[in-house]
């Protein structure tokens, strides 16, 4: 299972601001398997932390995640408290996959799977921003 949060620019009435990522809006949190198929999705305002949102997502979807043994996460989910909470909820271990210290492009093992899943979601136009005027003509 792989967890990742992604910023988005969807227009909503209630938005937040994440000073760390310097974004305003919402975050989408997703848990996918090693093939990129989603098992849990959780949407929050931008000010919600990645760790607390991931814990809530796992709590809400623990029936879907009951067979999970290991969760791979990026550096935004580091911390013993997070790992302990996940272990208590579904009994899975948490493994943090960190970026290369050399700041060079390296394909990280398994991390590209969740990035690909987000790319699939981004290509689905109905999940994104409000369509522009010229694009909406095709739907009339």
C-alpha cells in the first residue's frame, strides 16, 4: 500500500492554506496497491497535515485495508506517532521512502506507482477545475 497527498486547484467554498507546500485549496490523499489501483481516497482542506489526514483515511477505509501488511510513504509521513497509529488501526508497518540526498533525478522504488495513479486522476477532466468556455461547448 502506498500513500501520497497531492495539491489540487478545484474550486470549493471551503479552502485552506498549507504554508509548507505554499498552496491554497484542498489536498487529495490516496492509498493505492502496488498496481496503482486505489483502495482509499480522502479529501481535506489544505491546512490539514498529511499525517493526520492519512490516519483518518486509514480509519475510514480499514475494512478495505485489512489485509495490508506494509505501507510505503514519502517523507511527509515520517514520525513514530504516525507509524504507531497505523499499526494500531490495521496492524501494518510503515516504511518511509526518502528522496536522494544528491537532488538528482532517480526513480524511487514503488513511489512512481502512486504518482502514476494521480496522473490518471488528473487526466479525468471531470475531477479537475471548472472547464473553460470553449471546452464546455463540446458537452452541450
